[in-house]
C-alpha cells in the first residue's frame, strides 16, 4: 500500500502506523545520503514554517530551521517573548492567524493541549517539537540512528534508565512498541510510567510482537540490552525538582559498570543536552559506545523527511 502523509500533523508517535514510521525512516536515510553527496534541492521554495518556542532549544530549532531553509523555504522563529500568544491572544486565535499565513507550524512548549489546539484550529500540518508529554521527532532520529549502527530495529532491546515519566520515556516506549523493539523502563517506583499510557503502549507492542517492561532493578533490566538510553533527571520546567531527582536517580546513572553489565556491544544514546556526571558519566558519553552526535545530526534528516512527506 502506498504511504501518503500529505497534510498530516505529528503530535505524538501514536498518530503514525508502523508502516508510516518505516516510510519516514526510509526517506530520512535517502535525504541524508543526498546531503552527504552535496546534492541540493529546493523542495520548500515558496513555503513558510512558523516555529513557536516557549522553551529553549539547540538541536530541534536548528534542525527545523536549516532543513526548511536549505530547501528554499522561509522558517520564522517566534519565541513566546515575541508574539501575543498567552499574553493578549488565545491559542485558538493564534492558530487561525498562523494557518492563514504559513504552510506548517512547529511548536515547542509545555502542554500537549497547546499543540493539539494548534492542530485543531490552524488547518495546516502541526509538528510537536517537544511538550512535557512527548518528543516524537527525537524518537524518529533515535530509530534512524539505531538502524544505522545495527542494521535493524525489530528484536532489539532498548533500556531507558532515568525519569520514566518524562517526554522521552513516553515517546521511546511508543516508538519501540510501534517498530518491534523490546523496551524496558528502568526507574525508581516514584518515576515509573503513568498507567493509562503504559496500557495503551502495551497494546501497540502486542501487535508488533515486542514487550514493554518496567522495573527498578538494574539486574532485571540491563543484561542483554542492545541500547542504553538516558535523559536529564530534571526536564525543562522542572528545575525545582533537581535536588530530589539526584537522590532518586543516582543509582540509575549510566556508567561503565552499567555498560559492562549489558554483556553486549551496547550502544549508548541520549537526546541531549546532557548533564555529564549526573545521568551519564563523562567516560561513557565520550566513549566508544556513544552515538550521541550521530543522533543529534539525524534530528535534521528525520525532521526534513517529516516535512517532505507532509508538505509536498
Ligand atoms: N534533543 C533536543 O530536543 O535538543 P534541544 O532541546 O536542543 O532541541
Ligand atoms: N526531557 C528533556 C528532553 C530535552 C530534549 C526535557 O524536556 O527537558
């Protein structure tokens, strides 16, 4: 069956079927090969992208802005300090105005409801560039990176160690469940995934023939892992929780001892930015198992693929 994503938004990976994710990954690999071969195209010529930011960003902003701009499009960066949103104007009205002027909208901020409202009211494709709940474009890059380094996806075993309730844990569970990777969330009881989402993701995993496991024990999670993934212990907007998180999450730091326990040629992954010395040691993130820079680069190729697939 031909895959057609034209006009589609990406608010969470739950929106996409495994076949659609597969298609986006194939387009991403092709676009990366094109870029590496210095082939230049102008696919977004005459198009405009609104880039709304309530939170900071390095990778995601640069990925969207350069991917859209180098293909001839005009990305417009709009931080919440610059526009009327949330001060003088509602999200619904902002969405309707932006929808009249732009071909697509990306949003990075706090609530998932905001990105949903943009989608409901703008009439153009909307991309979730991170909310408190999900970070779907990051996981597209993660899947691409895993595939580049291992040549496969289904049947691999990914362990996410850290805050099991944050946007990365949620989106990794979904991405793994869709693409047939076993996923273990290794986190203390206080920070394990929320029950409703877990139930839904386990339903997706059952269809793909893989498992989603939750544990607070390293010895249950780590042996046999192909990928160990972590993220910051306090996400953007949770800075006041940093102290209590250090207490809860120190036993789950990714260090050489944890990699050795995997007993495999394990990949180390992190969405970045990282706090070296907290969730991961300097030696591991800078060491031979780490693929974090490929992961960062692949943000651009996967985000370009998403826009090519949904805008052309
Ligand atoms: N991984 C990621 O989303 O990075 P930024 O916060 O720098 O965009
Ligand atoms: N969980 C992190 C991800 C950053 C890309 C945060 O939300 O800050």
